[in-house]
C-alpha cells in the first residue's frame, strides 16, 4: 500500500501533524499561512488602527464590509508586502492597498482600497501592481471600478529619482476605461498628487467632510514649492471641491454615508456601456398626476421658485440623487427613476442667477450629459432658462467656450432625450437644453412656455432701436412697452405647437406621464454618426 | 460681520430689507433684475442688517457689495 492509498482508506491511521516520521507535516504549514493572513488582516497594527478610528475614519477592512454585499469579497493579493530591500524587514500589510472583487446589490464590482494605517496608504510598487491587475480585470470583465482613497500619494523613497520616467500607466489606463465601465473614487482621507488624479478621471467623487481632501501638492510640498502655509482642509477639503472648484460631486458626513452613497450611485448604472441600466420596480404609477406643480411654479415668468421641488415631485417615489448639488447651483443635475427606468435630469434653477447659464453651469451640465450618455441613461431636460449670462465678466471667463462644450455634449448624446419646456427657454439656452433640433425624441411644453431667440425687451432694443430713437424721449418708455407687447404675442407655446415644432402642450400635472411616454417611444433609439476618431472638444 | 455680494451683473429692482432689521439665514435682502428674471439676493448669515449699499435702479457688477450683516 502506497502512502497515498493508506491516507485515503478509512481504517488507516490519520496523519498527525506534530509527530515526525511517516506522516504529512501539514500542521505547521497551515498554521504559518493562518498567521500570515492574520498579520495581513491586522493592517498597520493596533496603534495605527486606533489612530485611524480616533480621526473618525473606518479602517480599510471595515470600509469593504460596508461597501460590498456580506461575504462576497474575494481578495486578490492579501499576502502582498513591499518586497523593497530599501525598507528592510519592515512588514507592510497587503502593501498598503487591499484589492479584490465584491458584489454590490448582487452585481460584481472591482475595488482598490488604500489603507492609511500602512505607511499612510502610500502607493508602493507591489500595491500598484495589485491595483493595476484589478483595473485590468475590471475592464476585461466589464464591471465597475471603485477606489476607496485614503492615501498620501506616491511612496517617495531615496531610491526613486528618474526611474519615474517609466511611471504613469495608471492614468492612461484609467482614461481608456472611461465610459466603458463606471468608475467611482470615494475620498476618505487626505490625498495628494497621484491619488488626486484618480478621482479627477473617475465619474463620481463623494468626499467625507473634515477627514478627506485632494490636492495636486500636499501641504508640505506646497510649503516648500510656493511658500504657502495652508492646511489640507483649506486647500482641498470637501468645502473647496464641492462648492468652489466642482472637482467632487458630493459632500458626505462620514465614511458610512460615503460608502452607502457609492452603492446608491452604482444602482443607477449598468455594469458597462453595452448594457442598459437596471430597472427599479416601483408602486408609484407612471401616470400619476402631479397637481402640486401648479402650486410650486409661478405663472409670472420673472418669479423664481426652487426647481428641485419640481424634480422631486415628478420622479418615482420622490427619490433623487443630486449630483454636484452645491456647485453651479443655477443648473440642477440629478439621477432618478421614472416608471422604473433610470434617468438623468438636467433642470434650470430659477432660484440662482435666475436660472441663466454661466461657465460653471455649462461645465457641470456637459459633464453630466456625457456621463449619462456613456452608460445609456436617458436624459430629461426641464427648461426654464433665460439664456446664457451675457456681458464682459462672463466673456473673460470664456462663456463661449464653455457654452460650446454643453452644446457639444447635448448634440453628441445618442440616448433618448426628452424635453419639457416649463417656462422660458431663450436663445442658445433652448438649444443646449435639448431643443427639437438636437434630436429631442419627445418635446412638450407647458402653457407657460416661452421659446424664442431672445426675450421681448432684448428684441425691442435690437429690432426697434432706430424706431425708438425717432420717438421723443418722454414717449420712449411707453413705445418700448407697446413694441415689446407686440413681440410677446408671438412668443406663445401654441405658435410652436401650431408649427409642430413641439410635440404637445401639456398641463404641468401631466409632466410625469409625459416623460414616461417619451421614454417609452424612444426606448429603441439608435443613432449612427459618421466615423471619426473623436470630435475636437471645446473644453 | 458678513458681507452680501452680487453674483451677477444686474439692476437693483427692489430693496427688501431695512438697515437695523433682524434677518435669518436665507432671508432676502434685495431683489435684482437681470436676464429677464427677478433674482433674490439672500443672506447666508443670520443677524442684523448693518448697512445696505444699494438702492433701486442702481447697477451692480458681479462681486459688488450689497449689504453688511452683523452676525447674531
């Protein structure tokens, strides 16, 4: 009987691990493996784990537990270490970055989660090899990629120097993934340089208030390079990036809220650009009348109201994920569902700048349209726009270039595009909000709609400038009003409907039903453009 | 002390608040008129209106000072 045969027969003596002689010595080997795993799960050690908690942050492994469905995380490279002779026998658990694949709502997601307790989550060679593998895997499997960022950036060692010449593939690869699979970068710590460009190239960037930041140069580098003495928070905290720069999408209170919002964001998206977004069943009837819109929206065209109340009223269950809600507030961008279908909503906000579009609003809307279009999420435009802001201030900011960017994004988008003209929709504002000529699949107006190249007062000033100059000065104001009234008579939704330049005029209460109709008729939309490498984007 | 500034080039249409008045966060100080719209300018700081620097029919540029609020 051979050794193997004896081991397999029931009456044979079992191999015993701690005795020598003619048995398999698996015990110490398995014990050694268990010890290594425990060491990896211990991250940077109890002291640094306590320190992480004392800052109000979760550890990388606690974060993963909250991000993925329970028990679904498959880790790649748990036993990684730095392998750098320069760092001697120091142990760096997982080399500072935990990578793997887990389920979010039953769908697989690739994850790279930096561990601040291990050498400040710095990007080491082995850790980055792991991230690179998981990124490639996300692309190959066509599943979303999520980064949990809590990292000081590149691991700078005295050996670094000009081997830098070969670095940087991570960003190029991330660019290649853009629009193929959804990418989320959650900001959970102070991130500089390398870990600030990752979110810049991702689709969705939530930031934890108080504990996270991003900046091209960290605090110490900034002091050395330009002499400025600022904190991470002042330079690149959530207040800066969600209210001023627009780099991040959402400010959240803590790690828990951050991870919950990542799950929520992904629920709107397909796993990749070849799939449709998942349907979300609802008991909210698609033909529900929205009578409250009569109370929310004033018929007086100059009077402001909060368009977010309109959005909340028309979507399924009033459930909305606002995107960049604290930046460029004159345009509202939001993810929601109508009749179970995911939609991206672009709405003018009359509460801020009268809803007029400026450089940041155009930027915000263009980016959102590109995002939805990339992942087959239909777009709904709610018009109440007096146009683009005009004047020397905005020209210096490049309003033409930014306006062109929004025009470009809306023109390019081939997803179903529905428009509801609630009140004003003037000039290029009407075009960039998906006017009929922009392959609008269904365009309806309310009885209050005003679609025209410009408002009556502006038109009078241009068309009748000479007429007015000829009138004695004391009569000019009256004459101006008269002429404006004449023009106003032609700015009427029934003129547009009479020419069949809009598909229907609806009662505001029918808005939800109309959007659902538009989504239904355009569901199988297919548009082919002439071949090109890519357009030349105004940015 | 908090400053309330214009966010857009506009005509001042109405001055809603008065100097010495108590205001809460989100209260309107003045209403501008620009881009065919009434644009309410609100205070983000609760307190007492110390000074109002504009009157109806004034033209304000983006960033111009409209009012000063003493924080409560």
